[in-house]
């Protein structure tokens, strides 16, 4: 009854769901970066618009790098390691900063 189970852990579809979530988030950030570029260049490019657009694109690349490494880890290992705190922090900071840049471009 209270014995320790020697069976291997069956993760089921959880790694695939997580990988798909990373892909959806990457797609969403790509759309946000493209819309930021369109907004910055619409009606004539200003210095502030171009700088914000470049910053938004750099943040997108940072998020893309973190997401790519996580998707790769999830796809190549049956039991991937937990997301490192620095990678999680980088993903959150890139996402929040990109949202702030997009909001500044809109207003």
C-alpha cells in the first residue's frame, strides 16, 4: 500500500501542450512586433518612432531566443529541466517591455 512506485513518470501530452503554448506566444509577439513597425512607419517615420520600433524588434528577438531554447529543450528530452529563473525573467521582461513600447507607439 504505502510502497514507493518504481514506474517511470508518464508526462502524457503536457510537454507538447507547453511547447505549443511557447509557439503561440512567439506568434503573438511576432504579430505585435510587426504591428509596432507598421505603426512607427505609418504617416512618415519619426526618430522616436524608429527608436521604439527598433527597441520592439530587439525585445522580440530576445523573446524569440528564449522561446527557441525552451521549445528545443521540450522537444529533445522526455523529461526536460525546469525553465531557468533567468530565462523566465528574460521572457517576462521582453513581453512587458514590448507591450509598453507598443502602447507608447499607439498613443
